[in-house]
């Protein structure tokens, strides 16, 4: 992400690069979640909820470690909940 802060880059270029990276991260995270949450016949929705909770707690903790402002931390947590909610709803319909 360091090159997203190029001093010679225009704001639009930086924003475009951040948007592209966000798309990639969303796809990677949803794929990783599907694998970690185990959607096989033996998959356990309770375990999936536990993993989701751990992820949420870790995001909050990391935001605090980085010294992010409260509004940024809350935004990160809301986004985390959106991604996790979408993943759980699609992987375990009616069970989350």
C-alpha cells in the first residue's frame, strides 16, 4: 500500500488504486472466509459465528493498536460486520 501514497500521484489516481485494492481484498476475504467457515456437510454454523466474532474483535483491537480515531474504528467495525454478515448469510442461509 506504500505506493498508494506517492507524492507525485494525483488524488484521483490514489483513490482509484485504493478502490481497486479494496475490490481485491473483498474477494480474497470472502474466499478465505468460505474456506475457514467450512461450508461442507460437516460445517458447524456455531464455529463459523465464533470465527466471525474473533475477526471482529481482532479488527477492533488492531484499530486501537494503530491509534485510529474513534470514527475510523467504528467505520472499520461496521464494514467488518457487513462483510461477515454477508458471508454468513450466503454460506449458512437461515442459520446465522
